[in-house]
C-alpha cells in the first residue's frame, strides 16, 4: 500500500466508529444549514428528504460494517482492507458476508452522491444560501467517492456491487448531463452538473480507474466551489455583455442567422483527429485497462474541434491537431500523477473492451449523440419531446417525494405575513 493512502486511512479515519461518527455529524450539521431559511417550504422539504436518505445510507453502512466485523474480526479500517487485499492476492474469494457488505457500501455511496432517483434533495437545496451550496457540492457530496476509495479491496472484488454502480451511476450520468442542458438558473444547472459528475466518478470506480476517481474528486471540488461562489456575478456578466458593442453586434447577428449546423464531413474529420490523438497518447504513456474513459475524452474533444471548425475564424488543421494532442497529454499526465498517491490495484482493473467497458462506451456515445441533437436539431419533433421530458427531470423525483412524505410526513411552513400582503396587493413576493 502506498504512503499516500496509508496516511489517508490510518491518520484520518482508522476506526469504523470514527467513520460513522464523522458521517453522522456532517449530515446533522448540514441539515441545520439547509434549513437556514426556515420559512421556505422548498428548503424544508429538501432538507427533510435529505435527512431521510442520509439515515438510509448510514443504516446501510452500519449493516456493512457489522458484516465486515464478523468476517475480519476487526473494527480497524486498515486491518480490514489489508486483509481483503492479501486474500485477493492469495486467490481467496470474498465470503458472502463481505459480498453483501460491498453491495451495502456501494448503495450508501450512491445515496450520498445523490444519484438518480435519490437526487431531488440535491437540486432543491439551492434554496439555501450560496456558501452552503458551495460547501455541499464541493465537499460533503464527495463522501461517497471517499468511502469507495477507502474500501476498494472489498468493493472491487464484488461483481454485484460493481454492476450496481455501473447501472445506477451510468444511467444517472447520462440523464443528469442531458437534463443540465435544459436549465437556465445558474445554481440549478450547477446542481445537475454535480449529480452528473458524481455519477461519472462512481462509474470510473466501477471501471477500476481509481486514479481518475481521486483526480475527479479534487478537480470537481475546486471547480464547483468557485462556480457556486461566483454564481452571483452571472447577472453582472450578462449586463456587461449587453452593454458592450461587440455583444450587441453578435446578438444582432444571432437574431438574423440560424445556428451553424456542422455537416457530416466536419463531424467525421473532428472524430478522426480526436480518436487518432487519443490512441497515440494512450500508447505513448503505456496505459492499459478500460478504454471507455479515453473514449469519453475523444468524444469531448470531438465536440470542441467541431466548435472550432464552425466558428467565424476557424483554426487550421495543424493547429487543431497540436491543441488536441496538448490537451490529451495534460490529461494523461494528471492521470499518471495520481498513481503515486493511490495504491496500484492492477489486478482489480477492468480490461479494455470487456462487458463493463462496452457498457460505459455505449452510455458515453448516447450522451454524445443526444447532446448534439439537443443543440443542433432542436426543431425536430422527437427532440422537442425529449427536451420537455428532460426539463421535467424525467419525472423521477415526484414518486420518491410522495413515498418520503407518505412514510414520514412533514409540516411545511405557512405563508409569512409579507407573502399574504404581497398576494392581497397583487405584488410578487420576494420569498417563494
């Protein structure tokens, strides 16, 4: 085991009781922050759902840790993971107790990362102050990924737990990324982005890309914290753009001309460059394992190149290839750097073009195709219907809300005097 993970496990949380106490303490403290505006019904409802789901996740963890204690006769995390790794190296399969524990840990990670259909509270807590949203999306939501990294030797050996992550997190990534494109509100759009990013992170874990999981957690934390804290400047940025002469000119051009739709030749050229660059850099760095992450990078690079080629002053082909290779090298270098932080579970990685890898590639391809249709073919009837369903969040949160309220009803705050006065005078209220 590498020095980095040993420090993370043995110095931070060395006992199962510590992990439970930290998880419970964070959850209860966050609940008080989410209800900062106690007179807002949506905030109270979101906090209520979060409280219920958090208790389900913690009960799953308690049951998992009880099974792990029965199997490994220890409450220390480093002893459990070291024993599980040693047994795997010796060819000893997981006992049924460890298999069930792995599935329970995976379920807890899915709930803590707000994967569909347990996502509604994450979208609705934008009612809380922006610093609270920043803390939640940049820190607390990462507990699911940290939990999986902590128990990698146990969870990675359970095929049921892995496929649970592949199916639920994979579909959540696809749906959340598409729904995000239909949102106008900055904070709501960022919330759906978090749901998609956490799903992708869990999918990376299921594919054995543990270095990408850690890289994703770090990068997402910095990016999302800055995005939420800077979200208040969206109004100022929009006003500044409207007042600028360049924005006026571009706005008038946008009104008089339609969006440039790339032709098949542009798409094929962009995809060919992206795939060639990705294969070359992957071979140069000597990476093995799942190919789906590189496939996703190639698709993202394809979209970027298409945007370059359809702009007014498109760059040359040589510049496009150089920039594409440069971005791919940065990605490969960051991926390689994470190997020095995490242990090398080379025998637990998913092989390229295996069933799990192909499943992930299919999901990424669907995301690529549907996103292109939503952006360039919005006038098609089928695309409009899909856009309407996505705008409604695919109606996935309604049934869970009804189930939660049926199991444990909550009394929502009544209208304030200010709201009653605004309603009587036909004036819009400042509070929802």
